[in-house]
C-alpha cells in the first residue's frame, strides 16, 4: 500500500503544477497583450464567470467522486483529480465505467469482499446471503448536496458560455472598427504561415483570411520628422475586387494606403504623427498567399 502511494505521489504533485503553469501562461499572455482593450466589460465578465462556474462544477463532482471512492475502497484522491482535470462530463463517464463495486467487510478477518460473495477470498469464511436474510445494504444516492450544487454550477456555466458566444457572434461589445485607437477584435478566421515581430520588424505571412480580417502590430516612432514606415508586401493571389489596406492609427490621426499591388517597397512618411506608439494594421479583403515585412526606420 505504501509503495502504491509513493508511486502515485508524482501524479498528485504533477497535475496541480501543470494546472498552475496553464493559468500562469494565460496570465502572462494577458499582461503582454492589450488586455481587455476593445472589448465591452460584459464579455470578460461572462468569460470569467464561465471559468469560475466550470471550476465549481468540476470541484463539486470531484468531491462527490471522492466520497464515492471511499465507500468502494478505490483511491479517492486519484479519481477526484481525474474527474476535475478531465471535466465532469468525460471524468464521470470514465469513473462510472471503471469504478469498483461496493464491498462489505468479512466478519472473521476484516478483508473487504464483494457484496455478492458467498465465501471470503482471504480466509474462506462462509458469508450469509444478505439479500435472503433481508439485510442487503440499501443502495441510494449519497451526498446529494454535492450533486445538486454541481448541476446548478453547470447550468450557470452553460448560461455564461451561451451569453458570451451570442454577444461575440453578434458583435455586441466587440471593437471591429479598424480606425479605432483601441485593439481591434476579429470575428472571422485567418490561415497563417507565420506572424512574428522581432527587433522592430513585423513579418506576416498568411494564406487566406475572412473578408475584412485585421492583423495589427504596435510599433514605436522615435522621430516622426525623419523616420518612415517601410512596407515590403507581396500578394500572391489577388482575385478581382479584393484589396489589402495598410492602416496607421494614432489617436485621432488615421491614414490608410492600398498595398494590394505594390510595384516596389512602400516608404511612407510619419510626419503627421507624434513620437510614441502607433497602431499598424493590415485589413485583408480577399487577397491570399501574402508575404509582408513592415518596420519603422
């Protein structure tokens, strides 16, 4: 028994560590990004409530599984972790398929035996038929409070998720204005090969995107009077009526350039802007197989 617990110790420690690293990753991403800029507070609140109720749902059902395991002689900590990590839907399915039957205790040696056993497999003592003697253990749902709490949390979780999806799908509370000084949130999709920003150079290589999809990168202007925006952009596939528009946004100043068919790299003066951060955006209107390199120098 002690060896079994020692073998499972890395699992007990490893799973919480993995969870902590996942939350840390999302936290660092939030700090690195623009946070909730460009979103109505309703959306992040719904998302946070969804996560909260999802955790509560998993915790309540994991607590019920913990108690059920104790009755059956299984490892309660291990199964509780499995249900919590695998979400209640998958975790409970796995548990119900694999859980042991409820066992009784041999009156002679104390060994746990099946309720249907006629003899103790440890000492061979004859076990009276409990059902025939009317002393069969009553089967019922135990710790009903945990199940009810889990179901309530699940309903609230689904309500928050539905509200978030509906709000995002309809565009309510999501900034899609390419001229906005806030972050632009896309409701479509993009198929990218690469999107990197290293040493002040933005390299964007994409195959296709939803009509009107916007990719953006914040850059710095150190000397607006002398520096220029350099853009080397090549669109491999340009169906009729499609465009690729470069937007420069800083406060109330908004400039746009059609870069669909550049014959040579673009050099755009920045003297209309001030020193500081500037939003550089590419609005994709149907062009495909595009390679771009953009920087301020």
